[in-house]
């Protein structure tokens, strides 16, 4: 069973995965802006443009999702116990 303090903890940011995602973003940026501009590049310029854009988009979505879950996640409303108004017989 979990206690109340453990349930209120926010999920960790996982800095290693975010650093890896930023490294992937940098690789995608390099492929998009530098490798695709070379005239004769291995696998062609179109491949580097598509893969660079995909890497940048994927890693940006991952980092955005991780930050959203950490800081902007919707709070759960605590539900109170139901109150029954027809309990007059029990109080007598």
C-alpha cells in the first residue's frame, strides 16, 4: 500500500533521457542544415532532410511531453464521501 506522501510525488524528469533527446535533436539539426547542403553526400540529400526533420520533431515532442507531465499535469480531484440526507431514523 502507498501512503499519501508517496502518491503526491511528481514523476522524475529522467535527465539522461532528456540529454539523449537533446543529442538526437542536435544530430537532426546537423543532418538537416549541414549534411543535406553537401552536393554529393552518401544516401542523398533528400534522405538527410527527411531523417533530420524526423529526429528533430520526435525529440521535440518527447521533451515537450516530459516537461508537460512534470509541470502542467492535471491535478486529481479528491472525492469526498457521499452524504445521505435521509438518515433521520438512525439519529433517533
